[in-house]
C-alpha cells in the first residue's frame, strides 16, 4: 500500500490517482497505440489532401508579382499611342517614368491548365533598369542583343517549360505555342518575379508577325504611390465618358485570379469536412468497441463505489489524450510527406506550394475533437445502463 501513496503538499498522505488518464496510457500501450495510429494516419491523410490545394493560388501569385513593380497600359479606343494619349499619360502626377514596350506572354504548365508569364520587349537601355527594379539578377547568359530574337527568361519559367539556353520557342517553332514569333533562350534570370525580356527592335520589325502586337507603355509609379498611379490610369476617360486606356495592373490580375479560384474553397471545404466527420465517427466507433474489452474493469470500479460521472471523465481524458497524441504525430507525418512531394515533384516543375498551411491543421483537429465527444457520450450511455453484478 505504501508503494501506491503520494506525499501531499501539506505533509499528509493522499491516495495515488490510479484512475488518472496517464496511468491507463502508460500501462496499456497495446490498447492505446492502435487507436493513436489510426488518428495519426487519418490526420496525415487530411494534411496530404488539403495542403496541395493551396498551390493553385500560390503559383498564380508568382505570375502576379511582376505587376507589383510596374503597370502595363495599352490604348482602349485607338490602335496606337498618339500625342493626345501620351499627353494623358504624362499628366499622371503619380508616375515616375514610362517606357515604350511590347507585351507578350509565355505559357507554363500548371496543375490545371496553364499560367502565363509576361514577356516584355524593351529597348536595350531599359532592360537592365527593369531587372534592377524587380530585384532580378542575370544568373547565366546575357540580355537580348539589339535586333536579335534572343529571350532572357526567369529560371522558373525555363524549368516549367523544360527549356535551356540555346533552345527555341514560339508559334513559328511550335504551332501549339501561344507566344507569337520565334525566340531563342540566351540568358537566365533568378530572384524576383517570373518575367522574360525581349528586344523591342526585333519585336517591331515591319511586316513581321510581332509588329502586329499592340503598342504598350510600361508605367513606373512613384515610390509609395503605385496604387494612386494605377487609379489615375483606370479613371482616364474621354468627353464621351469612355475609358481611354486598358490597364493591366496588380489589382486587375488579382481580381482575375480570385474569380477563377472562387469555387475551389467550397469544393475543398466540403470534401475535407465530410472526410473529417466520417473518420471521426469511425474512430469513435473503434473507441466504443475497445470499451467492450474493459467491461469487467469498469464493473469493478462501479462495484467498489466509484461514481459513473467520475468514470466518464476518466474515459474522456483517456480518449482525448490518445486522439491528440495521434493528431500531433499525424501532423508531423503529413508535413514530412508534403515537404517530400514538394521537393521531388512540384519544385522541379516550378509549382509553388506552402508546405505549412493552417487549413489542414484546423480540419484535422475535427477528428480528435469529434471522436472524443462522440465516444464519450456513447460510453456514458453504456455506463449508465451497466449492472456491476
């Protein structure tokens, strides 16, 4: 009896809490570990299923980032920029500088469909300034030479397309390529947003297909005033009230992205919520079945005078501790699996995913919570009806 007594804080002796949840967890690993393992595997499954869904938005974000540094403007009602339109541009009090440019796009594969990165055809003097403003560095090769079909592309674009320096791309090379013309990769950019640089002179050769591309102006807003500059451009209109510029800015790109992905959270939320509820009910059933093997134990507790409420609290603590233990192990297992998938599969294809995503943590938490609550209620009913004899 002395081995099962503890010294209390006041120097007296109090009975050891043999009904404590930790006592059962430490003394009954064969009963605890299978249930904890089920919780761990279910949690890892939810993490593995939910986390990759954020790559749609995260990857799309990488293609919006260039527009954080500049805004693209093209005429809305005319074929080119005339003196009137240029005067309107210069009247923008929030503009730092504008560049003559042409705008093309290069497609890269995504999980569903394709995403497009901007290809900016700029004069030679403007190419280095653009890379500096955007935090890009020339990792290999060179910038496009004047009058040449050279293209300097971000490394992520090359990895996604499977291109190397010296490879060619464009509709003339491959009829399924949506980038008009023919270009040769001459340089690789790293850091900063995904963008490509072309030579403006080559894109403006008369009678060549690229000459039909509409005229663009690249607008640099003053420091801290890009939002105001974009608002000025979007609001420019003629006497009839018609907008005179078509503005491609960050706000426009984000609106397109959110419109394309607006139904994704509804689908993901329904699937993951349904899976979490069903799995929680299954694990609750397993807990109730496991309780059947302990009927004699609890009958003895009742026979020696323990109250049913105390036994229900004991079971609730045991079930919650087991479920949370499995949940924590499942989170670690799921994150490790997702990180491996990201490194081996997504990163080589230049697809971006947040390995640490709070959504699967919250959804998977439904499993231990519901499991503990449902199983405790079911076992409480059985205890209420139990005859110790």
